C-alpha cells in the first residue's frame, strides 16, 4: 500500500517523527523529540486537520501510539494543531440542564474510577484540587497541606464553629479543619467511592465526634443558617451555568449572618464560558468531565453577589495549579504499570493526556482557577472581618 504524508505536513519544521506500522517513517524536523506511531494508516489523511480532540481520540482508541515524555507529546500536539489550524475561535458554549440524576452520574463516572488509582499520584491526604506553593520547590504533600491551611486561615476558622464542606472528596480538608482548628465539619459528596474511604480515614483518626460525611446533593441540604462557615472546593465546575444562581442561593442560605463562604474552582478564560479552542475543551467534556461547565470569574462573582453575598477577596491560583498538575502527571507517569492494574488501558490513556494536557493549559492561560471569599453581611451591613489580610499571612 502506498502511504504518504498529507501535503500540509511536509512543510512543517517540528521535532516530530511519524512512523506508519508496516510502512515508511517521516521526520518533520531534525532531532525528533516525539514519535507518532500510526497503527491505522487511514489516520494519516486526517492529520491534515489535527484538532486536539481528534489527536486525543486517536490515541485513546489506539489508532496511534506515542513515544517521548508525555509533556513533549502534549506540546508537540499543540504545536502541530496550531500550525495547521491556527487559533480557531472556540465554539459557542454548550449549556446542560443539570439535575440530580445527571450530576450523580457525572460525578460517579469521574470520581468512582478507583481509589487505588487516585492514590498512586495524589498526595498522602488525597487532596484532589489545586495545591498552594509558597516556593516552586515545595513537594506536593507540603503544598497540599499549605493549601488546606490557606483555606482555613482565609475562613478564619475558630474552635467550636460549624463548617459545611460542599464536595468534600476524600475528606482531607474536613479532617484538617477538625484536627487543627477544632471545628465541627459536615461534608457532602456524590461519590460513593470517595465517601467510603473518607469515612474510613475519619474513623482511623478518631475524628467521628467532629466530622460527619454524607452522600448528599447540595440541593438536598436541610435547615438554613446552620453553619458559621461554608467551603466548596472543586465543586462548582459541576454545577452548570443554568444552576449557578440556585447553587449560590443555597450556600448563602446555609451560612449564618456574618459568616464566610469560600468558593475554590476552575474558571473559564472567555467571559461567555466558551471552552478552549482546537478541541481541547471538547475532549475533556467528552472523556473526563461529562457535563462540566466552567463559568468565567465575572460570572461567578455576579452570581454570588446577586444572592446577597459580598465578595471580599479574590485570588488566582493558575500557576499553582500548573505546578500541581505537573506533580500529578509526573507521579502517574512513574506509576503506569501499577495504574494499569486498577483501570482499563483506555482510561489510563485518557488520564495521561488529561493531567499533562491540563498542566500545559494552565501554564499557558487556557483557563484559570480562583478562590473567591465572600461574607454574608449582618442585617445592618456589618461583618466581623479584619480590615486587612495580614492575619492570613502572619
């Protein structure tokens, strides 16, 4: 069979080698860093329009394999795609009518994958959200403890207070707040696998009297104004634009007057919430976070404000998340053999692309992540926050 590169590829100068199984080898430039092994020769013609979602799908479907570090693979895929497609405008944002059943299904798909798999590349506390690096050389475990403490200090937690943790994951923040700040924590999650392990860890640390964790949707929270503080980490990406107002209305209702709410979540680059271009956002929506939607920072603030929350502090952690994802990706790459024992080959291919691709995307500003601190003012407009942030950093 006669095989040749698409004409559009022949003029490129990239450190990329293309090897066709049972056929020829093509070098697109000197000293290749990455090799694409084409298992399906029909894929060659598709490389003339190499969107990032098409390249990712070809890899997870084993139509192609890669050789080279996963970081180089992601960078070369982006350079190849950009060289041939340019900076295509993103499609208009897709909106999903989220309900409890849809959200439970999406959460289970992502978070119930395998606790053992997540443990291979997360820190010992299994904190699956952006870490906080005081220095670039901080290791992941240290940076995650710093993040947990950073959140607790921003919330000005005090012994005896009640904290609501919406989307509590494996319970790392709940245990940290109870252990080091003496608060009572009520955490909720939609992931059965996370809840099982989180409860085991609460019991192992003898924190049952101060930490209660339940399988519960945020829309099913009970009495209002029960909590002194509310925190939500890595949760509102799953809420959906259509439900943001209800989400923040419910959280506003849970916190007592004068209390604080901290929302920590990934935010869109584009004001209208469009995904990143050339198919990267489409790939994540299809294979990693079904029905996930990223609001822009301005949308989140507007929604919080419209529900009566006064935003008092906003912090971007974009470069912190780039570092976090690089640690996660490197940990996974060192554990590929073990990971293959816990999840399917297809899932592992998805996660290799996802972690390294997100590290690349956050580094380059394709999306952002913000901690937004808000207060529910007293009836007379007052609150009890200090006049400066000095107490957070002292």
